[in-house]
């Protein structure tokens, strides 16, 4: 069969077999021979029996019988050898032995046939010779199916030699034509054996390579299923599962025996259908199956072990036979629960606030657009009161807990169709589906009450509140449809948010912890603020702001104990702008530091000309108390001013104190450590608790002027004044009453034990100096130099607060 160990030879174009394929090729050849042996044995025995019967005593029967016996034994040997080979499990070990046995077995069988032909031809008649010659030719032709070339030649050569000698010269059946014919046919058969051997070797190589490919695929698939989360699935034409892989059964948490049946039943699992789903979740897969279309990365939900998971299925239909008959699907599946949940989480986070779970600004804007298109609903803008103090005092982790709790209470105060959102920081917003004012008011009242209750976290009690601005969507929707907006170049969404913010601003200005509906007057207030901001910017640039000093009078001796710097803006006298409001406006336009510098420099200049017993008080810009660097710079300026620090008194309002939180207290303590005095202004209008007041490093408490005015007509106001004064004295604080208008108020405050007073009664505002109804300060019995009563603003110093 081969010349060397690397090829099985074929005439004209030998087929090379790689050395590693050679053993497997020989085994395949032996397998083919063994299978054919069973097929050729029965016809061979039948033909041999017919020849034996044909002898009919006219032949030398004993010789024919001997050859027949040899043929029978040879066939029996072939059958036994084929059966032995096919049942071997160690074929590689017995390969060489089997090949030798096959070769000699084929050779012995052919020699037995050749002897039978010659004996039969020489002893038989003419008619018998014709039968024998035909049998010879048939047997010669059958050798091409014997198997590999070695086995074929072992069978062919003896038969050709035997046939030629039986009809050759000297034979009773000699015939030149027959001799030549057998020679030609034998040559053709000889060549055909080589040709067919070459084809067989080529097919053998193809078979071996295919086996290797299949084995590689099996190994890869086995490794794939063992090491990956994916698995193989296959269904027949009825979509019933078949060839269920162990990996598939493992991820389905099922016994493979129980998975036989429709794939859809396995995917539906044993759990109940999703109550929130209207459409069959497997409908996309069923649609693909219905049209026998490929399935690519189709994610379907499934219940596994009572848990919802997601599988990704990919597969393609299988068509077999010449008619391309549908035979099922084959594909791969994978558990994509983690990635599916991650995508859902990302989609959720894209539209929700990560901390509170409420809608974020993007989702809320979409909801506002929908509400505007429908022209129905109400927008509530919320801002938490005193939340900054929570962060400063307890840290941002506590602040996050508070925000989460606030979101929980907001969700409990609204209905399912409403949308609540956190827009950032402590800013929240709610879009209500209703636009009836009474319904909206009920929701606002409920939220204010809920958020006004204490929050408790691990023994820590947090007190905050909220203010709410409200606007109705329908009012903005009408304006948008009419092509008009209240502000230039604003969209309907911007206008809606602006109106809610204006209402919120008004709610906070009216005392916090309340709600306000938007109205047109708020627009006018905005215009006024814009004009005020513009005018103040121009006034600062032109240097027309001035500082006037209002005396503070000791009620026991009616002498001046201090002066308070008051910012004066002559051009705005008609607008009645409160000096304290100028600080807020200055912060809005980013010029608060310039105003603070003016106030500080003029106060220091005043302190240098006043007697050392007179204190100088001034408001401190709240933003200074939020910046460590600015406070340090302020202290440095005071140290170089030449004015003793204990004569300087910085005033801060309750509202600024609450908003400033612990950082504000820390900076106030720094001013106290430097020696400066501090005072709380407008006391009684804010929400400073007694505990908080005890913690604050103040020297003086300044009662708002409303209390003195109300005390003239309301006995309860007198009680409140007495309580405040007694409380302040108990805390070691000096008490000053602001806004005193007449002698009656002075007498009342003196009787209640108030230490000091200030207001128009002692020094009317500069704009009213010429009004005879206002007593002039210099006519009062105040022991202070006249030069201290009319100081004008000197040139700004070069010192800066940063």
C-alpha cells in the first residue's frame, strides 16, 4: 500500500499522507475491508458452490472439492478476522498483525480461486469453460472493491495469472481472443485498482481531517461550556429540546430528564407571570420561530429558582436534505442577568437622583414638557430651611441621611401620578397632576408639616423646615400658546421654573416654613430688584455711597455708649431701601466686599476720633463669615487700624446666623478671641433657639423695633419684651432695643431693665434731618462730642478684605 511511512502510493499522482495521519488511515482502510468482507463472502461462497455443482462428476471431482474447501476456509478466515478486528478496542496495537493476516488471507483466497479455475477449465467441457471464464472475469472485477491497493493486488494478481494460464496456450480452452481479452481486462482492472485506491486515500484524508475538526470542535465546546456562563441549546422541528447539555441544565436549575419538551415551557419556568407585564415577554422569540428566522442576542426573562433572570439567546434554523426540510434550531444561550441589571440601573440613574431615588433634572424637565403640552398641573419648588447648618454641624454624611429622609416624606405626601425630583443640593421640586388651588394648597401644607417635624438618626435630632413656591402650569401654557413670556427669550419650561422660584423667594422672605403662590406682583418685584442692582452697581462705581453713624444711648444715664454704622445711599432715599437690604443686593451683584470695605474703613475712622469709651458697631457681611481667608484678612486689618479691638462690635442677623451654620460660629469665635465684640441683630424675628443662643459667642442682643412699638398697645408684647430682656441678662448679654420712636417707648424699656436703645427718637435718618417733627439728636442730653454725630464718608482706604 505504501512505499514509506509518509504516503500511500497512487499511480501518476501519489497522495501524500502526513506521518501523524498514517496509523489512523491504516485503521480506516482495515475498517472498510472488514465491513466489505461480510458483503463479498456470501456471493463468493455461492459462486464456488455453483462451480462445485457444475462439475457434475465430469470434472476431477476430488481436486475441485479440495479447492472448494480451501475457498470456504479462506472465506471463513476472512469473516473471523473481520469480526475480530471490528471488535478490537486496541486496534493501534494490533494494526501491523491485522494487516499481515489480511494480506495473506486475501492472497490464499485468490490462489484457491486460481487453482479452481485451472482445474475446472482443463477437466470440464466447452460449456463449463464458458461459465468458468465468466466467473473469472467477475472475480477479477470484484477485486477493485477489496480495499486498499495492497489487499486488492493480493487478490487481483493470482486471479489474473490463474485466468491467463487457464485459457493460455496449452490449455484445452485456449482462445487467442479470450486470452487477449482477459489480458486487457486484467490490465484495466489493475489500473482501476490504482485509481480507486487514490480516491480512497483522498477520502480517508478527508475523513481524518473531518474527525480532527469535529474533535477540536467538541473539545472547544466542552471547554466553552465548562469555563463560560454560556451553553448550547438545540430543538427539533417541533421546537422540543434535544441533546440537553449539562451546562444548560445547570443554569436552568433543572434535571435534564425533566427538560424534555418544548423550549418555551422551559423558558417560562415554574414561576407566575409578571403581573406588571401586559405583553408576553417571550413574544419576540415566538415571532422569530414562527417565520423560521435567525435569533440574534434576544434577551428574554425567565424565572429560575423563584428568581427572575434574563437569558440572551442566539440561534439559527437548521434545514436538511435535498428539499431543505426544516429540522429545528441550534444555538447558544447565556445568562446576562448581571449586565441586564447594570443596563437597567444605568438607565434608572440617568433619570433618577442616586441619593434619594427621586427623578433628576432631566426626567423632571421631560415631565414639565409633558405637563405644558397638556396645559395642566402645578409646579412646587422646595428649598430646605437651615439645611446648610446640618452639613456644617454634623457633616455631609448626616446631610445625605436627611436628604434621603426628606425624599421619603415627600413621596408619602404626594399621589402616584405626581412627580417628585431632587434638582441638586437641598433643592426639590414636585409636579402635581392637579391644578385646583385647594388641592395644591393641601399638598403644600402637608409637605411643610411633614418636613417641619424632627428627624432622628441614631440619637441625633435634626430640625429643618422647608419653604415652597407654587405656580400653575395652565397660566404658563396659555402664555406660551399666546406667544408671550414674562422674560425675554425664555421657553415655557424656563418661565415655569422662574415663576416657582419667585414664589419660593417670596415664601422665604415672608419668614420661611410657608408657601406662596406666584402672582404678577412678583414679576414687578423682580424688575425692581434688577433696577436696584443696576443702580447700586453704578452708585458703587461713582463712589456716592456714604456711611452715617447712629448713636446708641444708655437708658440709665441717657448718654451715648456706642455708635452704629449705617450705609447711606442718598439717591435711593425715595425708594426707601433699608440699609440691611443693600448688603443682600451687593452680594447678588458680587460687590458685597466693596460695601464691607467701605463700612469697615469708615467705622475704623470713626473709632479713631471718638472717645475710648464709645463702641463702634457695624453689620458684617454674611459671606465674610463663610470664608476662612477673609476672616483672617479682616483680623489683620483690625490689628493694624490703631483702634482697640474691644471697641469694635460686629452685628449679624439671626437669619444669616442660621444659614451660616457651624462655620459661621467658628469665625465669630475667632473675632471674639481677637477681642472684638459681637451682637445678634433683629432678635425675635428669626428662629434662634435658646440652646443655640447659649452656644453663640455674643456680647449683646439687639431686639427688633417691632416689639417696642407693639408693647405700647399690646400687654403680651410687654411680657415678651420682659422675657427676652431677662433671658439675655441671665446669659450675661447686654440688651439694646432698636427702632425706638418716642419717649413712651424709652420709659417702658427703662422700666423693663433694657440697657440701651437706638432709633429715630435719638437720631432721625439723614433724609429727615430737616423735618421738625423729628427731634434733633444734638438737642438730647447725650454726653458725646458733636463731631461724632455727623461724620461723612472719607476717602476709601487701600486696605482690602480679599
